[in-house]
């Protein structure tokens, strides 16, 4: 299993956490997403992950990478 880490903007509440988890759930290969609101840290675990693809999806969801 691989791990990708992201620091993103606009993570302010539990609703943001749910939006990110739901949005990344559609990306193939992702098995687990954990988010820390303070600091906007997003940890993605899965198989054959593409940092670029995940970063693009985060941006589409309104949480661009810093």
C-alpha cells in the first residue's frame, strides 16, 4: 500500500472533511483518507496512487494543494 500526503487550503470543518472523503472515494485505488483540519493535512492510502490525479481532484473539490 502506498501513502500520499497533501497540504490543502480551505479545510475548516467536519463538512469539509466529509466533502474530501466523499470526493476522493471516486478515485480508483484509494482505500483510506484521513484529514487533519488544523493545517489542512490530507493523507491518502491505497494502491497505484497518482499524486497528480489526487491533487487535481482535491482542487476540483475546492481544496487546492498549497
